[in-house]
């Protein structure tokens, strides 16, 4: 059974840093692209970042470029999101998602999300 | 970046009736070399992560009821629920995965009974 378990969320002050993790189970992690998607309280989905299966290419939304870094450790079946210079507008539930594959970057499996709150 | 818009923002449909949601992209998401539209649809219920319903604009994900269908090409797409059931109450999002570096979502359409 495919499972994605996010962790690392919490309360952080503006300007602070946080690293999110997403542990993957039940599929060949190293062969799929992965994404981070966030959802601010009461708002819609916002795509944040994606990484190819090998980690060779990474992509970011304009809103996080230069502040967030996506990475993966295929030996540990784990996806990461390093978030620096956090702002109040980064407050959201952060989901990791497995790309369906075969050219489809849409996520066919999602974690339950981890809440990041940026506040003083 | 490609901007996705959806209409309407919300709609209320009687049980058993048809629900139609529109999605428009600011530029074509049709890749000419394979004639595929890089467009997905998701359903999100309160307190849950999104669920993939449709990819390639019209291919239903495994396990998704056949009352859900996707259509359209280029810049204009539609998600249709042919006979609305109570469990279909949710917010529906389209997403383009044509254009790196950003795989943008639409703003969502809320469907109620």
C-alpha cells in the first residue's frame, strides 16, 4: 500500500527556517517524481515545488524560489523541503505528492499534510 | 507561468443531476508531439488531501466512478459529474502539468447539493 507521511511542521517565527520530510512507503520511490503542494487555511491548492525521480532537476513556484529547496534521498525513500526566510504567507498545510508517472506530474497519492504556522 | 481559471466559483446541483465545471488555461497545454493535454482534475473533501480524478484531460484514474468525465483540449476543459451523488460534495481543482517550472492549479470550484 502506498503511504506518504509528512513531518516537520510546526510554529516558527517570521524569518525562521523549517525542514519538512515526507517518508514514502509501498512503491519504488526512486523511480517517481515528487511534489510539494500547500494549502493556506480556507484557501485553494498552491503548487510549491517538484523534483525529478533522480533529483537531477528541481522546480519552484515564484513565491518560494530562492527561499525553499526541495531534495530527496532515494536511499532513505524520503523527500524533503527546506524552508528558509519564512513569511506569514507561507502558513499552510504542506502536502507531499507522488507523481503518477509516464509523463503525468499530477499526484496520484498524497500525504495527509503537515501544518506550518509562521507567526511571532 | 500558465494561469488557470475555473468557473463557476461554486454551484449547487440536485441529487442525480449533472454538474459541469469549467477550467481555462492562459496558454495551450496541448503538447503537439503526442497530442496530449497536460491537464488533471482533483477532488478535495474537507479535512482530506486531494484525490486525482482525471489526467491527460480525459483519462479517468483507476477506481474513479464513471459518472466523472473530463473533456476539452488546448485551453478549455470541462469536468462533468453526470449524476451527482451526496458523496461528490467537494471542491474540484484543475491543474496543468505542461509548463515547467510551475504546475499551477486553478482556484477551485465548490460543489454542493
